[in-house]
C-alpha cells in the first residue's frame, strides 16, 4: 500500500471518528440529560415514558452505546466514571465516555504516525497513550473549574438563602429562589435538589447527592448545619449567616495563598513538561534523533525510566510544597 493510500485511509478514519464524537455530544436532549442525571444521582430506576416510536428510534440509534453502558455499568471504574461525569456536568454516559477514549487514542495515534512523526511507530504509540488520557484530563479540569466556581459563589448563595429565610420562606422555597436567581453552576445544583425533593426524595438525601456531585468542604459544612437544624431546630438563618462569613474569609485567604504560590506552581509545570515538549520538538525537527534511547534496551530504556521517574517525583514534590491546606 502506497503512502498516498495510507494518508487517505488515515484521514478518512480520523474524519469518521470526529463525526462520531460530534454525534455523541449533540445527539442527546437536555430533557433526557436531566432525567439521566437524576437517575444516576439517586441510584433509582425511575424513568419518564414518552412516545413509543421515539423510544424505538432512540434504542435503534444508541444500541452500540447502550452495549458499552451495560458493559461498564457494574465495574468499579465505570461507577467512578459515572461520578466524575456527574461532577463535571457533562452530557455523556459511561459508554460514550469510553468511546471518546477510543476515538482520542486512535485519532492522536493517526495524527502522530501520518503527520508529526513521519511513520515512527514508537512515538506514535506514545502519542496514542497521551490521547487516551485527553478525556480524563478534560474531565478533571472541568471538575476543578466547576468546583472553584461553585465555592466562589457559595458566600453569595448563603446570603441569598439567609435573606429568603428571614423573609419567611421555608428551606425548600429558599432553595427554589437560589435555583431561580443564582448563576451557574449553583443554579443547576440547587435546581436538581429541588427536583429530587419534588419527586419524593428526602431533603437530607437530596442535599447529600449534591455534596456527592460537588465534593466541597464548605458545602459539607453547610449541609451538616442544615441537617442538624432539621433535627433539633433553631435559627437556620443566623447559622447560615455565620457560616457564610467564615467561608468568605476562607475564600479570601485561599486567593492570597494562590497568588503567593503562583511562581511555585508555574515552576512545577515547567520542570514537568519542558523535557517532554523538548523531546517531541527534537523528534519533529530531526526525525530519528532520539530513537537510540528506544532502540537500546540495555542503556536507553533505563535512562528513559529514570528520567520519567525523576520528572514525576519533582512534580509531586513541588505540588506538595505549594498545596497549603486551610
């Protein structure tokens, strides 16, 4: 097979994978997403029954994804993926997330083999492994970004909650006001809590589901105070006001620490990624320049292993230094 034919096949395969990825993201409606996420959060088997013809079409279109869902559903890492997708607020099932891993791996491998590394199979395999990590890296960053936004909005959320309680609203009515007037992601999370309570789930369980999705220490403090107040009574508005002031001061202190440790974090990123980026740059500029490291198992492979281990240790040490717990 000629080089032109390989390029055509590789391009066609990459294009098909991109089309499949776009279809995965666009094929699901917002209503189905809400129902699916509520089912995952509550671990119940409720579902909304609609038109039978629409259900048949959905089953026909998503049969492969449903097979992947059923394959991963009862596995430990599949359940972990379910929690991570819920925390990232992504419109994906486990099967679709697994399909994205495959698409990303094959896509990066094809780009590396046909474009970047000029047929070098070793670096193409390394690129495929990096592509396998892309979906997880994206989800992890999405979770971190969403958690940071939620915690930043939490003091204002508690202020709104306190004012609603002082105005005579009940706890559920106050959360409805938060779901109506707050910004994302606070709006979505409190809206889910209200939906679950309206479906008959206990408020304590609904709040725990929100904590499972957000996983915030500040939110844990708020939910604990609300649950204790529901059991023993008391002035919830005053309690939330005090907690809101405490959280606001913690956020201010975290911001100051983040500014002071910015140089250390950037240094950690630099010493971690610079050797890898430099190796890829040399391979692209001068193909085969680094191949002796991979060809010589007696000397090259131990050097690569030691180098990667030292990079990992250095990144972990720097991260430990700049990670200050408040």
